């Protein structure tokens, strides 16, 4: 059967904005207890069993470049958009050891990681607590990777095994009683025979002194923490950096899918994908800049391929580019102008979708898609739970779906507009068929999720429009 659906919008854009765009109240409730890995090792959950869908943002220079007033403005903006994790660095990348923060303080005394500057860290503490008030975790990056492994960075390399251990102890004891910490080490660097002992010493020191918070490793581009540290007990979940190279599903075939198959099982997350307004493959003149369609594709492709959540990013925001600062890698706008880009708004719809369905039984489900050749820029991908299937159409290209694999006799079909969050009911179909289906039009920014629910179950979505 060939189905093409036409969508009738039943509310105005302003009504949709008011109803769907803003997150109400704190982004998460820390009353559910500490964060932990789920029983099946695929997801994160709170201590009382409440599921946690990671909806992150990269604000690497948050502690280093923003004043308290600016930081609160940024955090409130992210709360309204439903972000519940902000990834930020203590010893920042952009001259983080030699350029003072907004409080005119450097992080370390004499660039010695065993001697932290209390004035600098009081500023950090204030921002972390402000994030907690808003229901936001801080993905707390101990230091940018160039402080361990300079490579293409500024450095200097200040860590060895002994002071990395001491630094880890200092940080762990300082933050172990904060509710909203997730530890991240690595920071855009690979593991290596020379540097791994330093990272391991830091990680073990954090874990030994802080049993309350999860820990992961942020790798360099087109790599995963699993490459070096999958079997380490301190690594609670794998983090991938699919990076900023291409508009292609291949990154998820090469990074997310293999991590999902690894044993022992650990959750996996794309912690640095293509950023909105980042130059594609670092070549803006030839390829232009990633836009909102690109960041939505990265998010849905990653989650539907097995990630337990997703991190968004914006090129000017991670570096907190502002007047008086040098733009890094062709940044074009100031951070406070780019925090409301369309792609940032659109992440809330993914979070609401994933939180609207049973959480812990979800698996990748690309076998339902029977298309032969699919260009990797238009790759249709799917995920499922026991009583639902979600199929992502990145461009409106049609799909042949084997509904026989659903496992129930009738399915309620609905379409989620990934840009607006609007959901349109599309009727009930029997599942003893191959369904040929697509949205009405096909172009790059025309991305949708087909929601296939067991018709015998009662599911809903926030803001659903019932035809």
C-alpha cells in the first residue's frame, strides 16, 4: 500500500510556540535521587528508577568566559528549551590557564593542578548551583585535553600521573555532594600509550573519592571512549564524538552502532556531533555551515541508532564568542545572538518524544525499513519498544516498512514534525502488510518521525493534535 500524507495545521505558529516550545519548571527533578546506569546497561536512570534522557548542550567556555549574570541568562535559556545537561570545562581550552575569568581569577596557582584558586572555583560553584536550581546537570570536564596532550592545542601540558591523581581527589571531594554533576575527562583527545596512565590516574582518583556521580571520557573527533577505556570499571558509559566532518549517516554506522554491540554492554552517547553554524568539514567556502536540519538529523540518527540521549552544540556558544574575543574557526555571531537558533529550539521535540514512550525496552530497529539503496544523506532509520516503533525520515524520502515485524495486529500511525513538534494523527493500519509511505514533500529540511503505536495501547504526546 502506498500512502502519502498531507498535513493540515490546526493551530497558529504563535500558539504552537506557546504550547510546545517552552519547558515548564526545572528541566529535571533531582528529588528522584542520584543518576545511575539502568539494569539493562543501555540507559541512564535516577536512583528511584525514573528514566533519564540526556538532552545536552556544549558550553565548554562557560566557567571561563561568562559572568554570573551572563551564565544565568545562558542557563535559563537552555532550561526553557528542555536541555538537562550542560557540558563545561574547568581548565578551559582557550587560554584557560593564562586568561582570567569574569572574576579576574585564574583557575590554578602557578599552573599547578594541586593548587586550585579558590576565587576561580567559587565562581564555578555558583554556576553549578544555579544550574541545579534550573534542573540542569553539569557535564563537568576536569580540563581541556591539551593540558595532558597538547597536540594541536595551546597547552601547556601540566599533568603527570601523580598530580592528575591529586587533582582528581581535590575535585571529587569538592563536588561529591553536589546533586548535578556528571564527570567528563579526556576533552577532545585520544587515548595513547603515553597519556593513558594520566587519564586513568585522574579517573580512579575521582571515583575513589566520589561514588555519587557517573564518569565518562570525551574523545577526539571520529572516535569513541570505547577504543581505549571500554573495559575500565570507572567508565560508566561511552561517549562518541562524531564531529563536524560530514552530512552523512555513516558516522553512526561507524561509531554508535559498534559501541551498541560491544560487550560488556555500556550505554553510549554522541557527546559532540556536528554543531549548528559550524563550517562543514572546516571549509565554509566550499561546503558552507551546518544548519538546523543538520543538527536535527544528527540527533535523531544518533538516538535511533542506540544512543541513550544526545548532545547538541552551536559553534559560537561553545566558545562563548563575544566582543573583544577572537573568533575560533570562522565563528560568525556572538553567543548571545545564537542561543536561539532553530536547531536549539528543535531539541525539545526529540526529548518529549523519547520521554513519551516506555523507555527501557527501546532498541534500534532498522530492519523494519526494506528500502534497498538509500543515500547516506537521506538515510531512514528506526527504533522500537515493545508497543511502538519510531521511523525517522530526514528528507521526506519514501520508505517501505515491514509492519509484520511490529508484533501486534493494528497500528495507530502519527506524524511528528521535527521542526515544530506538532503531531498529526494519520489513521489505523493493519500490520499484515508492507507499507509504502512518505510525507507529502521531499527536501532536506523536511524531516519527520512516523510514530507507529500498538493500537491496543493508549499513548499520547504533549501537544498532540487529534484529527
